[in-house]
């Protein structure tokens, strides 16, 4: 959620011409990260949850790519983007570890960790 809030703050400074392009893609990708965690956790098996975490990792990498593009286009400074990029690195590590634990767990058990 912190990453999503940060992305929304950052995109406020984007040009109006990007409202339905980069801004929309970036905020949608960032918002889908916590949404996929929530949806995956509501699934009945650990394997299903792990599948949603894989989707979330994709959304996280999309968010990173769009942020780097915004820097290259001059919509954000590297200094402004760095806190969000640091969050992405941290979240990526957490997702990798959680997904690994879910897949190592006994198949068929519930998602409650």
C-alpha cells in the first residue's frame, strides 16, 4: 500500500497529456500489487496464493519499469523516484520469500500463514 500511495503522489507532477497514458498505466500497475496480495490470500490453497504472488511480482516490475521511464522522459527526477524504487526492491524480496514458503508448504493446506 505504501508503494501505491507513493506512486500516486509522484504522478501528480506528470504532464496532463500523460493522464491517460503513462500516469494511468503506472497507477494501475502500482494499485494491482496490494490488490493481488489480498485476492491471493483469500484463495483456498497456498498454491493459488503463490500464483497471485507471481502476478503481483509482474505488476511490481511493471511499476518499476514505468517509474524508470518517467525518469528518462524527465517527468521525475531520479532523486524523487528513488524512494519508490527502494520500496519496489524491498517488496520484491518479500514476495520472493513468501512465494517460496508457500510453494514449499504441504500441498492442500490453507493459506493462513
